[in-house]
C-alpha cells in the first residue's frame, strides 16, 4: 500500500524532477537495490527519480506477476551484479533493462499469481494466529521472591590445558571447536575428512579453542588477486580492511587462504589477532601505525579500495553494539589464545 500526504496544491511548486506512475504499475527502487524495494501501485502519483516506474507494454504482462519476480532472490542477484557508485550504489536503467526475465503466456501468469496469493493468504493467516497467541501466566503477588543464587548454582568458566584434551584423558572434554552453527561437531570426525596427511596433522595439533559466526556452504574459494573488487562488495571489503586496521592484522595478504568469496560475499578466517584487546607498538589511529597495510603486497584489498569513497556505516554500527558481556566472554578464552607474558604493553583499543 502506498501512503503519503499531499504537501503542495500547485504542481509548479515541485522544484525537482519526478516520475509519474499510474495504478497497477511497478515501482522499483534503484538506490541501494540490495534492500529490494518493490511495490505494485494501487493508485497514481509521483515519485523520486531514484525509483523506476515499470509499466506493461502492449498488454504482454501482468504487473502483479512481475512484481513477484522482481522481489525474488534470483532477480535481485542479477541486479546487484552491475551496480554503480560506492557511497550510494544504484542500478542503471541500461543494465536493469537487459536482465532476462521469463515471459509465459498471460493465462499462465494469472495462474502463478493466483497460486502465490493463495500461499500468501495461508502465511498471513498463520502469522495472525501466532501474533494473537499470547499466553499469559500471571505472577501472583503472594508468591515468595528469592535470589537466583539461592535456588541454583552457576558453573563458571575454566581454562583447560592442552593435556586435558589428550586421548589418554578418560574424561571427554567438549571444546568450543566442537560447537558449530546450531550443532556439535566432533573434531576427530572432521579431521578424518582431511585427505592431506600434513594438513590433518596440523589440524590435530592446533589450538583446541575455536570460534565461528557461520558455517560456510560449498562454493567459497580464495579471492582472485588479478580481478577488481565487484562494486556490490566494496562496502564488505572496506569493513574487512577497517577490521584489520583496528586489530593491526597485516596477514590478509594476496594468495593467503584467510579471505574467501563466492562471488557474492566475502568470508574471513583469523587467528589470535582477531581477539587481542592490547595493541602492539602504538594505537592504529596514530600516524605510522598502519604502515604494514600501505603496501599492496601486504593487504589484499589495498589497491581495490584506494581513492574510493567508502561507507563504514555498517561497520560502525557493529562496533557500537559490542557489549561488556561480549568482552567478558573474550576474556575467558584462556591461555591457548592469551599466553602469559605475550603482551609487552597495555595499550587497549
């Protein structure tokens, strides 16, 4: 539904260029198309020139059918493959108009729309049931209140030594490395899948404590060093460069297998630098601190980001959401990641 207010009575008061749309036309937001803003208009009006107005030609298409296609992940992926502008990415009409779309007969388009709308009604009904189901269990005022510690005990963290994880230990110890995304992964089973004996031995002898924010699907490989950064991934690359600057990590070098991609997203692997709060010889915001990242051979994204206008809004928001609780959790990583006497100063970020 399109909502708004009439702010002028005289069209001559509209000083900037606008697009006109009619009922049953598709409005497609070309600014930041990753947000996938698509609307089938219910009435006529005017809109920003940052919105494409798409109308049926020669009655060959049903607008509602193509409004669903334009919202699909496949179509959005095709749009994101050819963006312009780093700070405010846009899709140009020339590339947008060349995207291939299916053109079934009109009766098939109507059948597909009817089927989708039928499913949508079921989904909307289920959502309504969930929203209306609000079980209320009242807390009686005469119930006694007590401290949590009076009725329960909390097992605090313990830093295991490497010998605790040896095969001779009769007690099975579950490590963070055994924990995946919504599942437990037995590290021995994983290591057995590694066909290279040398790499398998390195994995077997590596630090038992590991962290992960996601489980990568198939299709990721090392970032090619002979290609420019796709426009749609500029902001992601800038986030990674900023992260490496803050952690003083000069190891994101070309040909290193610690930065992967599938053509649509980057994924990074890191060692203990990602969790260090103390900095090395001086804080990164001081002049000269980031010399290691200035050399193109030292950071994979240096050349691709140089002289570009970058948007760090997402990175800044993520940084600001780091809580004291998260810091406390990192403090529990133990001696494997924070060996005694490792740090030479106490400069903290």
